[in-house]
């Protein structure tokens, strides 16, 4: 009887783990051919790309020259913006000064340069305090634009 109880408990634990793994699997995103074609035209050297749906648009995550990038496209294949990971010390000095003054207890965990479809550049700094994450957006000169809570 004890052996049966141990086997049953173990089986339930294994099934529970399997279910969790399946939940973590990403949903397969159906990317329109026109979007894939636009991406291939913009980034012909990129072979490994991960697609995601975002606000009715499509986001391609990829590495280019060993740097993390993402490009957002609308359903017609028009590129909306490109986000390129940068080192935190590559943020404009004005942005770094703003973070030091206004978020002194936070740690900068990520930084990115974002270029929209009109070639307007902004910078984004993800700051974190404990479990609280906030994205700070700055213009090309490093002036604070807005805060986006995660």
C-alpha cells in the first residue's frame, strides 16, 4: 500500500511538471508572408529570428553582429521601429544624470536605442528596484520624455 502511495505521488508530481513546461512554451505566431519578406529585405544576413505578436503588429527578435535587436512591423510589412541593445554607459550623459538624480536607489538593468519609421531616435533605460521595473524614455539629447511602468 505504501509503495502504491509513493508511486502515485511521484506520478502526480511528474505530470504537474509536464503541464508547467507546456504552459511555458510560446504560442506559435502566424506571421504574414509580406512581413517576413520585408524583414528578410531589411536584414538579409539574419537567419535566426524569433517572432512575437505585439499590439496587432509583429516583433522580430534577432542578433545582428552579436547585438540584441528587435524590429516591429505592421501587418502590411511596414517597419515601425527598431530597438538595438546598448551598454548602459552609452546612454546620453543627460539621461544618466537624470537617472542618478531621480532614481538613485534603482539599478539600470537594460538600455536601448530606438529608431522609429521617421528615423527619430529615442533611448530607453530599464530601471529596477526589487521587483519594481520601470522603463524611462529619453529623446536623442537625453532629455526625459516619459516613464512606462511594467
